[in-house]
């Protein structure tokens, strides 16, 4: 299982951030996103990220860290 690490800053979830995530998912099946305290609420960020990535992704929040996983088939 391979994992990559990305940091989410005060700019929030931008198109560039989503493209960075997609690039990381090309070679990794898990991406760990560290959310800076100034970026806002993690729950809102997770919903926004999952909406923009699509149905093949799930997320888990632990503290200021979001763990994203890509599945082969869409999650129902």
C-alpha cells in the first residue's frame, strides 16, 4: 500500500489542489492531507474534496489530518 502526503493551506480547496490530488492518485492509492489550522473546518473541506474528486474516493478524518483512499469501483 503506497501513501502520499499533501498539505492544505489557507487558500483552501482550489482547482490546483484538486489537480495535485489527482496527480498523486496516479501513483498512490492513499493520500494523507494535513490541514493547517488557518484553513478552516476539516469536515467542510472533506465534503468539498470528495464532491470534486468523484465517487471513487472515501475519506477519514483524524485530528487535523484527512486520509483519502481511491477505490477501483465507485463507493455506493
